């Protein structure tokens, strides 16, 4: 399951790990820039993507509506695109495992890991 990066994460992140996480997109690439969280949620659900975001609104939607889509929730504070990419790569196996199991809907990624 590929990741759809919310608008609060730069589209430049895709260059850093496309080989490790194939098929990922950023909302800008799929015409969702400036759209509501619900529109992004619906697009991800309809197209088989998990949402990656700093935005807790997607966590709230996951609790309310259940998954899919899954949500990878970054709790990293102010982070550069490179730092986010490093975190993704360092936790690749955990993230891929989360994306492959139906029962889990939210994965929280925090600083210090």
C-alpha cells in the first residue's frame, strides 16, 4: 500500500525514498492540494493509499470512520524533509508491516526512534 503525503509534507520527500516505498504520491501530484481533509481521506480510500501526515485531523477521521485508509501520523515537531525521509527509511520494516495488516489503522511515528 503506497503512502499519500499530506500537503504539510513537501512533495520533495518522494525523491528520497521512492525505491524503498514505491508508488507513493503527494497530494499536489494527484490534484488534492488545498482540498479538505475529508476529500483527501476519500481519495486515499478509493485509490488504495495510506495517508502520511502531521495533521491529527486524519487520526480523528480514522477513529470516527475506521480504516481504510490507514494513517501514518508523524509527531516529529519541526522537521526537515530530509529528517522525515531518514525516519521513514530507518523505520521501513515497521511501516511496511503496519501497511500490510488490516487490523491496525494508525501508526504514530515520534521523535527519538
